[in-house]
């Protein structure tokens, strides 16, 4: 990432060719300046390349380069990698295509490429990658044509640089160019190509610790290695560097397109959402949103308790921003009463609630705007402020007066995020930015970006959970039956509906007395799968005589309907009345491992896909947050005249199941409790059915 | 809207003042050019204003102006309006503020202003309005400062002009300036201020029929007159002019803000959604989206069956667009097999499914791009095509070659919408646009805008429903009880669960035989509200003896538990088994009148607010579309192992209820059938309960 010397294997004298561009870029951007021999073209046919002394082969290099570019085809590239490793080179960036992206034969070649680097421990970026740059060093091992329209910008005073990590070369380079054109500093770009060795996670992890990068923008089609990805996100959060991510393949159509594009593993998109949310990553829906969030994040202000104050000269735009803020959950509390009074005295027809509309009257007396904005920050206490001034930000008759007023407020409150929503040509926007303002034309986009700053702040403020070593739970050799599955989960701390397998009518009565009436009686037989179809379930048995009678009746029905079935006895269980049916589960994601899942049963899951996921294990607070995030949560919270459900007991069961999921190891494919019956507050939650699916 | 002469009452010699700007603008834009006396400043203190001969009073004007601007305060404005009317002026634009927007006293003044115009029939725009312009005539009766940064653009060849109608002056003028800066032609802008006389609907209606405007952009806080608004939308649809609307106040926060801003009536936002959807209006969520849709709509291509083809040089961007298309319901069918084969032969590593990724290989041979794009149009048959070429659209080394290739395809297919997603400075974009291309940087925004073109096309292709005169249905003097409500609805064509009120056990048995077993028996008493609490409902009576027994039992229970209750007999009703519970309703919206409503019962309505609205009456196809739009629709369509429900019968009941809603007149506040029990296919749907709420 920060080499002192670079070899270019396949260096071309033609600065527009793949093997020529990196050399030309590095020469133009001063990489080798003052360091004789820092750039080492390798070309068997020329004494110099682009004016730089060249070497005939890797073996002929006078010293081991810190890094090397490999821009030669097929087998020769593999040889070059082996030679570079032998020479002592630290890392190679392999542009060469024709590897795993082309099919099986290519994948085998890629395995040999990786093998060639292994003996020396040299790291690889690519193959089939566009390359990377670290502009702070003038280091440009990349063949993108993006620089025809301009070089990466240095970060402005007080602003952080955005590092771009992308699995796609074309998209990464598009992102760089779009960022540059918006005036966003992007000191580092890395595209990872086929990820034979280094992957997106490694790059994010490096950026988390690098001085060059304060904001991380990532593009992913699929994550190959879950633990490495999570370690990278943890590092970024620990360094308080926001990660803004475009993860494509959200839709069915998109997943199909992603598969035709690369061999990425696209798991359940909701699992990805859950993992990103866990670490406070902002998942952008559009490229523009990604850039918006990066743009505002450069400022480096991440309020743990965000709130939005809006000062506007258009009441209409104020309403529009209120709609937008509610849609993204950014609170817009009203101004304090006293402050409202003060502002109303200043401008009689103003509406100083929040949005604070200072009306077109401010056109004549702009000191009003300064007073209003200052009051929003000091009296309203908003962490984020949008000032909507449309063309006033550009008009010669308004812009200078407006700037004078707002600058005072900005300078007095460096801990707040000020964002101007103005309509102005780029050169005018640059002037505002030079004064320290953030500028965005569309106020709705501004709201979305500001909301993200608060979520980053909340994630940074959260104490990272200490990794806990859970003792591994021994599992049976094959998937257990329902009764055994229940016993395993009970041992893991999940309360079951009280039940007992009984061999005699006396046993059954004793069990019922212990459990408490009314009870349910079910015939117990491994050979009778659909008990209720043969009348094998009796509900609502309220006293000893009924239990005794029921025991006999079940035996008789079983004999009548299934004369050959093995009968293990009768199951006596408490009849749970008035519980809400919840589905709890653990599913093993191929990338991220065991994920805890909770949802309301029935239509909520089947029709609305209303479930919440989080990596196992979860603690009580996390479990409760998952439960509260369900759209169907009101049903647990007293909707439709039902008593409030025992959410604490439900959360406790989710915690226990998630810890079981984490401790059970990779053989646990899934665990499902459906239904878990959640009783009214204080009365608990009990598993009524359970399935464990194990692999060999 | 197209005056030949204009008086300016309160004309100022200072071109930056409210009374000075319109005169200065019209002089600069050639309004009066060649027409001596077309501009008539009225100012008692000056012989000329801005060089134009002035008149001391309205009475002193040499002729009746077609239109007049009123830019003088308070009472004098009212007098000016009266004088202008008396003189024979056609319309006045009243800038003056201090009317209804300031409270009750102002509202009374506004009533007098309107009164002043009434005798002559002169129309009013405003008061408290920013004004309007019709740039095709140089007519600028407006005091916005927006023109400091540029005048409205004329429409480019082959492109339509966008008319802006706005209830907010500041927002309307922001919209104009933002459109201008994006190169969108806006020949007409009208801001409506307090809407004492002319309102937003009148302006939309005028634009629907005007030559100047081909696309209508509207901003609304609240609609005052439902029928006028609907007539305007009908006119726009009939003229095949798309309407793009920003209606703020979607959220609770936004509604509160809207109320503090103006006195707009903000009804149920879902009703507004339903009305806009009925006429194919695109409701934009953000200003940017509004401008995006207008930008693409200028092209005037509205495919009734839209489909999207994507040609890209970045697989990643292709996946991103697939995600975006699925999110907005824009179909992206795959390329035909044969065409895929053809393209694969052309570029071996390409992925020609759709998105069609022609890969960076096209950099060397751009004829590939032309061939790919042509194949998408002719073989794929896509109505809309996005070409994602990022910086290639601006780079000197790529842009000219790219333009040559794509221009051929564009020119050969003038019926398709071509949109380039490129990263280019404004001046480069203008060159592409001059060639007839649409350009948008963000591909996701492009997808949203293209999807809107298809919805416009579908709305334009729909035959407008012939207005039907429904005979008014007589209603009782007060809200009827359940039995009477059911009878009224039965007469309106809604099937009821068969039932009969019975006075004797014999009656009950006869009724049960006629209805068919099993039946339900309920005690009938106006004094027993909660029948089931006293055991007053018996289910599942399967034969005559059970009915006879039940009759006696119900009477006895009623006597025991409510000795003083009046007993009207026993209700015998068919016991409907296996029906899905649906809620049907009609609610009278204060703005749009009776709205038909359908939703699945229970949690669907209470937790998910999963209901569909449409204005009464609806026909069978519209009713079925409403039902299918419900998120819970799968429950009627065989989800969870249930048989498919009789959706046709449900739709028929919805049609009948909606026709009742339309015919019942304004005294019907609401009608509710909850539940309507929908049986399996072919078995019908029956109302089990009904409530009619009438007003005096």
C-alpha cells in the first residue's frame, strides 16, 4: 500500500496501453521523484521505457522491489509472480485476465498463480484487477482511463479522505471519478478483481488503520470470508471510521445478474443487512446516496444523539424535509417555546417551530437568518442543521450577505454539522465549501445523509461486545426427534411447555397434577406422524378422571387406527392458553455462520417476511431490539385488546437459543422453535415445538 | 395567461423592488416589443416608470388591459381590483400579502378582495402570490429574483416544455431555477398563493390544454376542491400530458409542518395516493425525482408496455440497475436466446443476458457497442434502454467514438427512449443532449424516471370510464341498526349470510331447513349487546332437534341473565365455514368524496394498514386490481395451504358497495362490511356484519 519501489512487469512505452498507463501515471504524479531507481520497468526488448531505464527480466532487477505490477498475459504472469517472490518482492498487483472469471480452466490457472506466490509469502492483488492507487505517494499501479479527466483531490482543511475499496474495477473507477467531480478527496482506491489472495475485507481492514483514509466506501457483489469481513468492520468501528457500502444483488433480478457477472456468493440479503447494521455500516441504495453519505462524513462529525433543525425560506421545502426526516427516522424536535417567542418577535409572520421558516422577509434583513440559525443551535440544540436557501446561495444580490450571516454561526459551533441546500453552480459551491460549509442541492438527499451521521455516531458510541468463549455443546450423531430436540434446547436454557411422557393412566394423572390443569394429552408413537387425524390429541382435560379416561381413549384410538404402530405411551402437557405464537430460529449462513432469527408466526413470516436477524450470540438488549424491530411487534405490545406479552421472557429465550447457536458449532444447520408461546407479562414464554437439523 | 396588454399597479422605477421587477423583466424579455402601450405602469407620482409612460390611476388608463399586476398594500389593493374590474380588465395578479395567511382578520379582507372582483367577473391569481410567467410571450408578472441567474430555456428540438404549477412561490421558483440549471425548458410557471379565486387545479387544467406545455409539474400542500382537481387531471390524461406531482405532508411530522405553513386541508395521504394513481400521476418523493421524471418526459415517449434493456461496461452497475428496476416494478426480460448467441460470438467473454455487459473490451472496438445496443432494440424489443458508460461519455479518447456508435441506433429508433448514464461535465452533457440523447449521471435515478414513462403510457392507453349517472338511493333519516343496514346493502346487491329472525322454535327449524345446516342461532334483543357473554350464541347446530333445543336454551339464558331485556326472537343464520375475513368500506373523504376501501381483516388492517382505496364507483376490473394490490393478497390466492378464495365474488361485492357509496349521496359518512366472508372459488362472498353511518 505504501511501497518505496515498484517494478512494472510488461511495461510499455505507449502511455495509453495497459502496461504503459501505470508508469506514465506514476511519473506524472511524482512517485519516483528524488528516488533514483524507485521505478523499475521490466521489458526484454527495450533499454528504457518512457525514459526510465528498463530491465530485461525480473531476475535482472538490481534489487527486490517493494511491489510489482504484472501486466503480461497468461502463463508468463504466473512465472513472473514466482520470480518476483523469489526476488523478495512484497506484493504483486496482477492485471492479467483469463483466470477464474472465465470458467474451470481459468480457476485452475488461478490456483497455480496463488501457488507461485506461496513459497515467498508475497501477497497478491487480483488477478483480473484494474489496480489501485495511493495518491498521497503518487503511487498509481492502475490502468483506469479515469485520470484523463482529473487526478484525485487532496482533502480540504478539516475534512477526511475517502478510501474506495471495490470488487469491481469499472464501478470502483466510476466511483472515484464521480467523487472527484463532486470535490470529494479520495486518496486511496483499491479494486480487488478475482480476489485470489487479498479480498475486499483485507482492504477495508487496512483502511481502518491507515492514516490516509478517514471514511471507507466499499462496493461488494459477494463476501467470500465472513470472519475476515467482520474483523474489518470491527476495526473500522473501533477506529471511528464510517463505512458506506454498496452491496448489490438485493433483488431476485439483481442476484441473477450478479451471478452472471461474477462467481460471488450472494447469501440471504437480510443476513447481509443484519451484519452491516450490527457494525453501523451505512448500506447505500444508490451510487449517489453512497457519495452523499461520504461527502458529509468527510466532515468527521458523528453525533451519537442526532437531531435535525431546519431553517428555510420556503415553508414548502420545510414540509418536504419533515416528510424526508420522518421516513429515515431522523428526529426533528420542535424549538423550545421561549426561543419560538423570541424569533416571533424578530419576524412576526415567521413560523419558528422546526422547520423554522424565516420567510422571504429575510431578503431585506439577512441578520434575521443569522439570528434564527444561531438560536436553532444554541436554543434548539440540534446536532445537524440544514439551511434551505435555494438560489440565494448563488445570486449576487444575496449570496455574500447570506455567507456573512451563516459563517458566524458555523465558526462558533464547530461540533455541529451545517449543510446548505442551495442551487448554485459548481464554482459557487466550491466557495461555500472553502468556508467550511457542506452543500447539497436536493434537501431530501441532505436529510438522508445527515441521518447516516447519527447512525455512525450511535455505532461508535456503543461499547463493543467482549468476545465470549462459549463451551462447545455436544450434539447427537444425527438430527434428533422432537422430544430429544426439546431436551437439548431445555438444557440450553429454553423453557418448554411442561410435559411428561407417561406409560400408565396413573402416571398420566400424577403428571397432570404436577403440571397443573388443564392439560393436553397426545399419543406418543414414532409411527403416527399426524396425530390429530386419528383423534390422537385431546385438549382441555380439566381433572383426574378426564385424564384417566383420555389415556384409555388415546390407546384405543391408536390401536384402532394404526394397529401396527409402536406406542411409546401418552404425552401429558400443560395446555397453554392465550399465548402469542412466535417463531425463533438459528440458521447457519454460509458466509456469516449462525444467525439468530425471530418473527411472529403465521402470516407475518409467510406473507410479510417480517423477521429480524442478528449474528449469534445476542445479549438481552440486542434480543429485545430485534423483537421491537418487527413490524408485527404491536401484537406483543397490547394491540387488538390483548394483554402485553412477556417480551422479557421472549428475549431471554432468544438469547438462550442464540447462545446455543453459537456454541453448537458448525454441525448445526438450523434450529427452529415454532411456536414459542409467549404468555402475558410475568408469565413466561414456552417452546411448544422444536426441530434441530444437524449435518454430518 | 396570454395577455396582449398589462397594467402594473404600484409600478416602481427601482428594478429590484417588488413593483419594479415585473416591469423590468417584461421590458428585458420583449413583452411589449412593437406594441406601443402594451405595458401600462400605474403610479400617481411619476410620468414614466423605467422609461415607460405611466398613468396616475387605474381610471386614467387609456384602455382596459387584458391583465394587471397589483403590487400595492392592503386596502388600496382591494380598491385597485374593483377599479380594474370596472375598467374591463380580464385578470389580476395580486402580489399583496396580509390576507388569509395572517389569520381571521386577513381572511375577512380576502373575502372583500374576492367580492371586489365579482361584479365584473375578473379572475384573480393570489393574493399573497409570487406571480407567474409565460416565457413564450416574454410575459413576466412575477417578482422572483431567480432570473438573476438565467431566464427560462426554450424547449430543444423534439422536446416538450414543462409547465410548473405551484401553491408555494418559493418552492415554485426553486423548481424553475433547478430545472433551468438542468437544461429543462419551463415555458410557463404559475404560483397560486392564497388561491382566493384561481387554484392549482385551474392552472393544471389550463396547462392540459395549452400549446406551451407538454409536461405538467405541480407542487401542492393541500387540494381545496376535489372535483376541479379531478377534472384537471382528466383533461391532462386526455391530452396525453404527464403530470408529475410533489404533494408534501406525507408524514405526521410533515402534516404538522404543513399546517403551520398554510391552512391547507391535508386529508388521508393514502386517499391522495389513490386519486393520483387513478389518473396516472407520478407522485415524486423528492424534488430531484420530480425533475428527473420531467426531464425524461420532455422526450414525449410513453410506452404503454414498458420494459428495460441495460447495456453496460460495468457488470457491477448492471446488477445495481437490476436491483433498482425490480424495486420500482420495471420489467427487465432477458434477451432472446438467439440474440445472446450472436452477441457472445461477437464478444466471447460478454454477458449478453440483460443487463448486457459488453465489458471493457469495447474500449478497443466500439463497433461492439453499436451492435449490442442495436440488438437490444431490435432483438430484445425493449421500450427503454439505459446505456451505462460512466466516464467514457466525457473522455476525449472515448466520447467521440461512443457517440458515433450510439447515434446510429438512436436515429434508427425514434420510438424508443435512450438514456445515457454517464459521468460528464455539464457542457459535455449538453453536446449529447443536442444529439437527442437523455443523460443522467446516477443509473438508479434513471431507472426510476424510465419506470414512470411506462406508467404514464399505461394511463394514457386506458379508455377513460364513461361517467355514469347512478340513481340516488334514498337513505333513512338516522343511522340504521345492523339489521336495517344489512337490508339496505342487500338491496344494493351485496350478498348477506342467509339468516332469518324467528319468533318460535317451529319458525327456527323451518328457517334452518331453508338455509341449510349447520346453522348458528343468536338471541335477538336490542338490550343485549354482548350476546356471547351470556351464552346467547350457539354454533354448529346440525339438525332440527338441535335447533329446537337451541331456541329454548337461548330464551332461557336470556331470561336468566337479563330478565328485563326485550327479546325480539332468535336469529337463525347459515354457519359459514372456511371463509376468509375481509373488510370492505366506503369512507367519505372531505375533498374527494366517497372512497371505496378493501383490506384483509385483523392484523392486516390494524398492524400493517394494508388497505386499498379508489374513488367510488369502481368497476369489476378496478375492484380486482385493488384486491390484488393488497400485500395480504396471497392469503386469498392459496397461500398457507388454503383453497383459493372467490376473488370474483369479492370484487363483485366491492363493486356493489362502491356503487352504493357513489349513489347514496353526501349524507353517507361511511359504510362498513366487516367481515365479508369470502368462500373458496365458486362459492361466493357474504356480508356477516354491516354498519352505515349517516349524517343529517
